[in-house]
C-alpha cells in the first residue's frame, strides 16, 4: 500500500528564496511599456472575436500594433547595462 504524501514543491512554492531578484524585477520594469502595449493589442484583438470588425475596430488594432512595434523599437535601442564579453578583434 502506498502512503499518501504531499507534494513538496507545492508546499514550499512560497518560500522567500523563490521570489524574483532585484535584477529580475528591474528587467521587468524596463520591459513594462512593451508588456502594456502587447496587452492593449490583445484587448483590441479580443474585442473583434465575436463580431465582424468595423472601421473603428480595424483602426484600434492597427494603432495597437504600431504601439507594440514602437515599444519594441525603444526597448531594442536602449543601451544594455550588462557588458558583453568578446567582440571583433
């Protein structure tokens, strides 16, 4: 007969050492404009799922896509704080 035991990972899932580090939180904060733009795009796309898209919906989705692209461009153009090793010799 097998004994009934709890799953250790589920019990210890909220240990303090499993929290995100300061560096991870900073990285999320840097990416937050992109995350917000992607959520806005997703909201605009969800609104058009249950009905035919009209002109306003089409503009809303197009505008949201432009915001996502702009946020990605800004994020990719930011200087990185972590130095890269190696390079062209």
